[in-house]
C-alpha cells in the first residue's frame, strides 16, 4: 500500500514540476525536444492529450516559428502583455477586490518558512505567481514521499496536512479561475492543455 501511495505521489510531483516549469522558464529548443518525446498514446488526462496533440501539430513545423508562437502566447497569458484584459497568474489578481498582494505574499512566505522552503535567487517573481505556488506544492509532495520511504507516518501526515492547508488557503482558491482564462484565451493548443491540466491536478 505504501509503495502504491509513493508511486501516486511521484506521478503527482512530476506533473506539478512540469507545470511549475511552464510558468517559471521560457520555452526553448530543449523544451521542444521534450514535447517531441512525449508518448503519443491517449491518456486519461484531457490536459496531457491536448499537449500531446499540440506536440504532433508542431512536429513538422519550423522549430523557431513554433517557439515564437509559444513565446507570444506566453507573453499574453503569463506575463500579462495584452490589450484583452487577461490578468497574469498572480493570486491577488484572482481573489477579487480587496485582495492585497503584500498580504497574500506574507501568508505564502509564512508557509515557505514553516516548510524550510527557499525561493531560488534565479526566480524573480513574487511568491504568489502560480509557478512558484505549484513548485511549493511539488516540494511538499516530495517531503511526504521521503517521510513515507523512511517509515515516518507522522512526518508524512504533517507534509500532507500542510499541502492541504496551502491548497485551501492559496493555490486551490484561484488556480481554476486562471485555468479557465488559459483555455478561453490561448492561441495555442499547448496553453489550452495547460489550463486543462491545472483543473485536473489542483
């Protein structure tokens, strides 16, 4: 049973790590290579299937052109570089009026401190950016895996509870709303797939 649980958590951590990288790093040639290497079999995940379909669509296209299209879509959807009123993925922008960025970030930073989590110096975004929040959840899942491997049921429960609290107080409160924005406004099937994937795992 424990091995099954560990396998489930490892798969979840892998999906979270992928999602986090989508929001924290720019697509490049290595990224296109990883898309091309995706298994093409249909999957239970609608998000995965949409991303795999995008990979098939761009397989015959010029790589630089495909990267430009992705980069433009990312600038609109992730950086907020648009005239369409699409808000970038920062928690305080999706919580409605009255939500203040410094209050949200202060709460998130307390979670980080309690978990011994430190944001990399390479990441310049605020802690409320969706990629950072998802990366934190992936870290909590990894801590739970380590505790389970060490036979520390109490420790595993601690990390699972912290993840549940973080989801209910932060990521789970707004990620689905942003996922809908991605699906409605994305020009590429890739970002539509990312929206679906967020809905499936958050």
